[in-house]
C-alpha cells in the first residue's frame, strides 16, 4: 500500500474534524436528559477516527452514504452544525425539516447524501451514485459507511459483486465495532474477518486500526485514488470500539454483554488523544493551536444549540410534506 505524507495543514484539518465529531456528540450526551431531543440517538463516540480519517481523503464532490449511526460521518464530511442540531430537536430548520431525526442526517451541499436506518440499506445507494459517476465520466468516488452487522445482509454481498464487476468508483467502509446492538460478532459470523470477504468478489480488502486516524486516512486515500483511476472498488474494514450504549447517551456494561473494565480499557485507546499526541510529537501543530481549534468549535456548537432551541417546529399543515 502506498504511504502518503501528512502535511501540517492536513493534520490541522483532521484534528478539527475529529474535535467537531466528538464535541457534537458530547453535547448530545449533555443535553439529552433535558428531554427536548425526542428522537433515539446512536452515538459514535470512540469511533470518530474512521469518519474523520476517511472524509479527510475525500473532496467536496465525493459522496458519502451513512447509517443509523450517522452523526460523525455527516460532521466529518463538513456539515454545518446548525441544521443537524435543529434536526435532533425536530425543528423546521433541521436538515430534514425536523422529520428525520438523528438517523437521517444529510448535507448534500458537502456530499453527505443521506443515511438509512435499515441495516445495509444505504450500501446500494452508494453503488447507484458510483454507477452514475462512472456513466457521466465524473472523477468522483462514492463511499458506503456501514457496520459489521450489515455484512450479514444481502445488499452488502450484491453491492460488492456488482461494483467489482463494473469497476465502480466506490469505497466500502465497514466500521467493525464487534457488535450489532448487544450481540458480539463471534456469535453472528463463523469468522469475523470482514476484509477477507472482499477476495471472494474480486476486490481488495484492507484491515485498519480505526483508532489510528492516519492509517485510516492513508488506506482511504489509496482506495480513492484507485477508484478515480478507474481500477474499481475497495473494502476497508476499520476496527473500532463503541463507547456508549447501542442507542442513547449512557454506558451499557450493566447489561452483561461486556464489562466495565473492557469499556474503560478501550476508552484509553481514544483515537483523538492518540492523534493529538502524534501531531504534537511530529510538530504538525502546537497545543496552543489545538486549544484554539477546540474553543472555536465549542462556540460554533453553542450557537447551534441556541439556533435549534429557538427554531420553530414544523407547522401542522406540512406534516405530510416531504415524507
Ligand atoms: C434490516 C434491519 N434489521 C434490523 C434492524 C435493527 N437494528 C438497528 S441497528 C442494528 C445493529 C446494527 O449493527 P451494525 O451494522 O454493526 O452497526 P452498529 O450499530 O454497530 O454501528 C440492528 C439489528 C434494522 N434497523 N434494520
Ligand atoms: Mg457494529
């Protein structure tokens, strides 16, 4: 695999992206108990390295498609906080005019084309976008984000087969957090080696450490280059860890399928802290710059919360519009 060079500018962009993902969801954890956000929210706290690493390898014209766990993907692709936060509050200023909620984020102006809560449901949409780009002769890629649970669904297999056959410009990004709801992968698949499945369909499969943002970015950069060169799709399996419960702002070790110690050990492997340590060590930027980025993002987020809370709900007469 080719190794790309990280510039200071890229490192700053990645750090900004990581912190935007993290702070957006930390804000949800803080606000959820107020019970003004009514929709269920699947948080990707701990998994941000995958979203930020992949999206850093993409251009604005590249398109991503996401899942029920779509916050970080949409934020990392460059979405404005305000319509996302308003969507969580069910407000008319939300990205789906308040009717989609947490599982249906989108920001088409930056290439975040939407999310489906049907497991594996958005993979074929990404394939369709890749086919359209190929037919139009556009030099863009399409990205399907999905979880390890989606690998057990038919659309995953059909999508890999068709994309490899047609050499479509698409990246299949599996966020393997080892869980589908509360069921570990060892109880669902005879072997959980997801990147290996690519071989059977005739495309490359790469396994990366999702806590290592640079490794994710590097693999995605190579795959995007390959796709844009007309060489076809790549499957990237990024190993990651979901810190919070399947859906909601709390921890879930009391349910008995994983221990508190396991969760704590994995939180210590935080992708953001790891990236910051590397960035400081390599002098990509200073701690002072990192703090300035964090403060600016906090202000942007606070303004989004005010915007969301002050925005009106959709009017009753538009209840059936756009659904
Ligand atoms: C077709 C379908 N079956 C079942 C569900 C219920 N469901 C929602 S999320 C989920 C688990 C998905 O696991 P995974 O794909 O690994 O994503 P993760 O939640 O770990 O990010 C299930 C079974 C659904 N939404 N769609
Ligand atoms: Mg999973």
